[in-house]
C-alpha cells in the first residue's frame, strides 16, 4: 500500500495516510533510544519528516522500512 503523507505530532507520533484513504498512527517513542533513530529524538528534527519512496525519511537519510510503518501502526478514525 502506498504511503502518501506523514504528519508528525509533538508527542513523537506520526499520522500516516495511505492511498486507499486509510489513516494510521505510528508511535516513534520506542525507537528513539536506538540508533539511528536517536538522531531524531530532538523534536525540531523529528518534525522534519518527509515521505520518500513509500516510507518516511528525516535529514541524514534516517528512515524506517515501509512494512514496519504499516504493521506497527494502528488504524485511527479520519478527522473531520
């Protein structure tokens, strides 16, 4: 499934929107103490996330496998 957007939140969550309209929430907090994700534990850096090649990426080429994003995220209701 193609990822089309990722919205970071101030509590290190990512709201992920997929091309089929599914909205999912991914919690980055468990990753932030491990390399290389500890480099995005600064909120200013975390907020710079971008969608790139069906996954997310931060400055410095830090990313997460698309499968991990989908499988470890949970569906959330679409906000009006």
